[in-house]
């Protein structure tokens, strides 16, 4: 191997490589992410199928919170995002994405609540009083 080729090959393994800043996970970190993801999927399934919480609003909020935690687990363990990767730009993109997701989830819950509240059929007693 020539000196230039050896220098280029060695430069690709340096500590300032673009891939080493974000870091690739080990088998243990992937397994940790996988186990956390499975747990964060099974808990909402159990909450709904077992009718564990009596209040459906509380159940919905718990499921939304666990979904948010699961997104963070995926970003950290599988996408390897941190404040150090790519000079912080991926972290800024993550903050922007989280902001949009929170707005969309809150807006969806708000719309579904108001549709449920305003579109429910009237009570039979109300129908009789309105007919007079």
C-alpha cells in the first residue's frame, strides 16, 4: 500500500470521523432499546385490553405519554441522536420534530374530544322536550 493510500485509510478511522461523532451502538445498546420498545408497546396494549384504568381520558393520556417515551427511546438507541452528533443540527431537528408532534397530538386529541362532545346524539328526554 502506498503512503498516500495508507494515510487515507487511517484518516477514515480517526476520532474526528463524521460517523464516530454520532457513534454506532453496541449489541447491548440495541438490545436495551429493543427491550424498552417492547415494554413500551406491551404496557398500552395491556391497559386497553385489560381495561385497567376506568377513565378513558386517563388511559389515552397514559398511552400518549408512553408513545412519546418510546419515540425518545428510538431516537437515542436506534438513530443515535445526541447533542454532539453533526454539530448539534440533528438535535435541533429533533426539537423541531418533537414540537410538531406535540402540536399534532394535542390538536388531534382536542378535535376528537370536541367532535365526541358536539356530535353525540341527543338524549330521548331532550328530543321529547324539543318536539313540544
